């Protein structure tokens, strides 16, 4: 397994991050346990979850995924000690019409209460990376970071991370942290893939300059970069997405799958390897539903994309032209 530091911190994490959003709704507990055991076996030590995971599908509930991970930790055998655990806070966890402060947000009230609930579900006393799942424009950074400082002093959190923040939010956050003599954020989890390259304009350069690790979510763009055009095999979310493609988008995906076939690699593995190619990226999130899916994802770490192939991908999926302002100004 390959490892790297998480941003400017001294923490080392695997170059693939095990995403757990499928645990419960799409992946039963036994399969989730098998995937997590296999992850440790091959050296994937970075696990990502969120307090709201488990809710989006019929019969599910917020917190379901964390509960499964907690039961796996409870099996012992060094499982908890081997994992760099990341979870998130922001979204509503219950009936927000009855509990007004349980709506989406990052008040100190919510950050502290929701962490305690996450720790109970996860059956652990500490989370290594506690991430803000979204920007809350109503919560000032002094309130947010004050809450994080308290949690760190209590030994419940080690590092603060963010997700879905714009470059300006990251800059504001780090400036506020500096004023408080606080370490601030160590990472930003952001949507990034061959089909979503806008982060190259502002977010990725900002993370590099601020010393934040980048954890791409949806590196396969919801499965569209997994080879469905050729195979015709769609996942739970890709069927409707394929139907919505424009002719140009379908042509780009067809060309991508043909290019992958020429080099003898699976499209999903190439898409993951491409995200790893960017110097700002720490570890893309893989979200396997099955043990086979997890094992297949490991191939991405072995793929070395040649310059001419990268140029071909740029033609198929043009980026914004590099970082701003050079991307659009002289």
C-alpha cells in the first residue's frame, strides 16, 4: 500500500480512502465487515463515513452506517487502532420540525452534540478527522473553531477537516484559524473526477497553497466512469444518469472506454488513477458495495498513466484550463 501525509499534518493515510456510504442501505453488515477486514489486510487505513449515512434509502435511518462500523470495531483484534477514522457533521439527523437545532448547520451546539452521538454509534472515544460536511454561512468561524478546540482539548477529535467548501471558504477558515493560533483545517473533501474538473480552477490550488489534503469524492462520477457504456451494466444510480447524458457526453464516455481498452485497463481503475495523478490529491474515496468491488479498486494504485494518454483524456474531458486567473485571463 502507498501512504502519504494528510495535508501539512504529520498523519499518514493510505492513498485510497474507504468510503462507507453504502454500508446498510446497499451493503449488508456481513459484506461490510468483510470489506473492512480486507482493507486492513492490504493496508488501507483511511476510512470515511458521516453521521447521516444510512438514511437516503427506503427503510434506512441516519446513523446506520456508523452503527455498522462501531459493531466492527467492537470485534477487537486491533481493528480500531489500525484505522484513521473520519466522520462528518452538518446534516439533519432526526425530525428537524421538532428539533429546530437539528437542522443542517455547524453551530457549536450541533457540532458537540452530534459528535457525542457519532462516537456512541461508532463505539469509540475519539475520531481522528472530524469534517464539516458543508459550509454554514450563518456560523462564524470563531464559533466553529471554538467548538473544535473544545473537542480537541477533551480528546474527542484530533484533526479538523472540511467537505464541499469553496476556495474562498477555505481561505477564510485558515485566516480565522491563524487569528486564533489554531492549526485549522488539514483537509478538504471535494467532488472531483474526469467529468468534474472545475476544482482545478480554484479549490485544488487553494488546498495546495494552504497545505490541505484533498480527498476526492465521487471519483467515478457516480459510476459513469465505470465502463457502463460498453458493458451496459448499470449500478443503482447510473441508469437514470446515463439516460440524461447529452450526445457529446456519451461520445466522451465512449471514447474514454475505448482508450482504456487500448491500454488493457478497466475504466474505473483508470479514472481512479487519474485523480491520484494530481499533486493536490491525497486519497480518492472508493465506495465499494461488495468485496469484489473493493479488490478491483486496488489496481488503480499500480497504473502509471503516460503523458500521451493523459493528453487524450484532456481532449475527451477538457478541464477549465488550469488554475485561475491564467485559465481565463492573460
